[in-house]
């Protein structure tokens, strides 16, 4: 049973504020690119190389890693940076919280109850859907330049115009699709 | 080193809170999007509102360094990307942050979502040069714009001359009011759990 929305909202608001007060707004989805870059660079080491001309000191033959003076290339070369460690810590924090509340019940580990009510018990079906959804979500987040954390929450709390544009897109697609797909209650 | 400690502290707190508000449970995300249980929506709206009031209050009193703000660029791709993200968000009940944290709590479908996500991000890396040629990344609405003018920043304002701090405070309060007024469920047939 989650926290009531007042306590939960206060805790969430304080974390997002603390991030801006102490360093910078919260964001997550860029780190999928950084991890991809780390894996890619491990497989073929010329993906990120040091550069004297790039603003960050690193460059990449990949146009995306190379953009903005190679700032993503630099983070691939130095994973021990704020944003990457932030995401690892986020996972540790969630894991700790779940462990303290007794963990996720076995019946929930492959799919939520509302999925089962609408699409049945097939684990393969759920995994295929989750895989494709993950692909769409991260392709979309990188195209948009941010995700639910970076654009929607951090963006709207700063009155960023881009945050409102993003939220409009996400809910214009998300609400009708969820209404269509999940008609049966869990 | 201090940055790494902050990352551990704030990141850890963020993950802990995401789990405690139910955001690592895709069931709550799906029920928020199909409007049957708006508990998580109320939580998120309250969170944005409280963060906004604290941030703009902090900017006005000098507690918050305006240099810590980071406003993202507006372009058509932000909207298209939002549509794509919203689609996967509804199907899986995960977004990037909640997918990662759900995997960390022991949800296998969360891990599968993350693997799909790594591939989606790689596909964007591969197609970025082409996407750029389509023009969907060209700036609109002033680019890195905020609604009002925020002192100490160079962000262009959509409503030029209107103090951005005041807009931030007013909208922050508005988000909180919406969170309070929003019913626990918008589906008459929905058997939503009580809001508190």
C-alpha cells in the first residue's frame, strides 16, 4: 500500500526541490544512452576517443554521442559522473525500500494484476509487450530530450515550455491507449 | 567527490520515494492512465506543485542559485517523443525511471522493459543524424523558454516582462489545488482504492 498522496507528494516534491537547490534538476533517460555508449565502447574502443578540439575533451564518430561538444562521449568515458551515479543510486534506493516493505510478491513479479485481468497469464506475452514498450519509451524520450522525470516533473516545476509540450504528448497518447487496452479492473 | 556523494544521496532518496508512492508498481501507473485510480496522479501533481513553490520561493529569497535551473529546448520532436513515450508508458506501465527502479525491486517485466529501452536509446543514437535532417529538432516557442522571465537566467520568456518567479509560485499552488480537487477515480464503474 503506497503512502497517502499528501505525504508521498510532499516527499517527492522535496526530493525534486533538493536536487535543484543542491546541484541540478533530476533526469534519468540520458543514462540509457550513456550505458549503451559504455557497452558499445567496450565492444569497439574507437566509439569514444579523447580529442583536443572537442569542448568536452572527447569525441565520437556517432553524431549523437558527439553532439554539444561531445558531452555524452565524455560521460561514456567517465561513468563515475553525477548523472550516472544518480541513476544507480536511484535503483539502490528503490531496492532498499522494497526490501524493507517485504519485497514484491511473487505473483506480481512478472506482470501487474491489471495486466493479468486483461491479457491473461502468459509471461511471454507480457515480456514481448514490455520489451516493445521499453523500445518506444526510450526512443521517444531521447527524441524529446527527456522523460517523465526530466521533462514532465523537472520541466513543469521550472515552468519550462518544453515540459508542458512533452506532458501534453505523453498524456494525449497514454490516456486513450490505457483506456482502450485496460477495460477490465484488476 | 562531493558531486558523487550528492548523487548517492539525492538519487537514493528519489528511488526510495518512487517505490513508496507506488510508482515502481506498473499497476498503479496503468490505473492512473486509464483513470480508474488517480492516487498516483494526485501524488505527482502535489509533488510538482510543492517542488515549484519551494524552487520559486527559494529563487525569490536568494536561497536557490538561478544557475542551478536547467530548462530543456522546445521543438516538435518533444511532442512526438511525448506521444511515443506515452504509448509505451500505457502498454507497460513503466517510464525510464520507474522501469529501472521496478527492475531493482525484483520485477522481471521491468528488467525486460529496460533491455528494450537500451535498444530504443541505441536506435535513437543510430538515427539521430537522420532525425536532425527532418527538422523536428528545430527550435520552436523560443527554444529553451520558460513561461515568464526568471531573474538571473538567460532563458527567453513566452510571456515577456511577466515575472517568472510569480508565475512559478502561482502554478505551483495551482498544481497543489488540482491535486486536492482531483477525485480518487474518474471512472464511475471503477473500484479504485481510497485516496488515503
